[in-house]
């Protein structure tokens, strides 16, 4: 595991995008294409901003995304399909984009596409309640399905309101289609970009906890090629001596 600490969210995004670009380019050089999974939300703004500017042959990149609310139209401001189309797909012209359409019926089709070849890179955010994708605590660590319908907990729905995606709590859908934890862990490389003060508890909990489904992000630490990008604000609650083992590599760019 590697932790990269930036002073600001902007620097975090730039560094995370640079590593993501290196992974994508290496995959294209190795087997002619790159298959990536992208997450969404306010925490991914900076990383995607820099990633779309990277010199990558996007026509050789296939994109999958993590999750979408059940029965939310793509025209809704909170739709993750809308988010990725506007912030990534339209700006890169990727070879193909596979969207979670927010319907249980779409799971079978998407699963077949996802599992047709290995995934080279997953950009996996961490939520305020430590969820990964929409796998809220206690997350299902055992299922081997690629996507599942999940019920969103109160903390998750409050996060969506706080980030401005919905006007109020009751406006947030109660369910979503989410990539499973097991499926996320099948990505060859995982990068988590987790900036901002509101993520400080989740970052600290993930690093301090033993593997537990009550802190879903604790699973990411078990991946063989995992890098966590944080800024000074999101890393503020971490006691590095107590939280991290001797195998963790830390690059600290705070000033």
C-alpha cells in the first residue's frame, strides 16, 4: 500500500491523474487497450480534470462505472451517467463507455461486458461513511456478483445532499445499483483519490481498522497494488504511527 499526501485537493488530483495515466498507457503498450473503472462524486472533480488532459490514446480505452441510483433518469443533475458523460466521456472520446443504467435488468448485460477481460485500473473513491461504490456499512464482502442492488444508509444519503446533488434528504433515492466489493478488488491497480475535510473520518477509519465490513474501505488495504491519495485536510485525523504498518509507503508533499 502507498499513501501520497498533498497539501491541496488540486495537487492531489494532479498526482492521482498522473499515476492513472501511467497505468493506462502501460496497459495499452502491453496488450493494446486499457479497461478502467471510474467513480464519481465531488471528491473526483480534481482527478478527472487532470486525467482528461493527459496525453492518452483514448480510442484504446474502455470505461466502466461503479454505480447509479435506481430509477434516476440520466437527465437528473445527480445522475452519475450524466456526470461521467460530461466530465469524462465527451472530453476524451473513449473507445466505449459502459454505464450502470440504474435498473436491475441492466446488471446481466453489464456483468458480461465487465467480465469479458481483466480490468487494468479502478479509480475508487471513499465515501464519508467509508463506503466504496455504494457498498455502505456493513458491506457484503462475500458476494461474487459483479453488480447488486443496495439500500443506501442515512449517512450516504446525507452525503449526497451535502455535496449539492439533491435538495433534501427525501429527494435522494433509497436504492442504487452498485459494483460489489469483490468485483472492485479484481482491478489490477486501484487508486483512491480522497480529498477534503469531510472525508477525514473515513480515511482515518480505513487506515486504523482491521479488515471489517463495518468500514468497507478497509478492504482496499488488502489489494496488492493500491495507492491512496489524500490532502492535508482528509489526512488530518490519521495517527500515522498507530494506523499504518511498516510495509506502507508514504510520500508526503505537504509544506
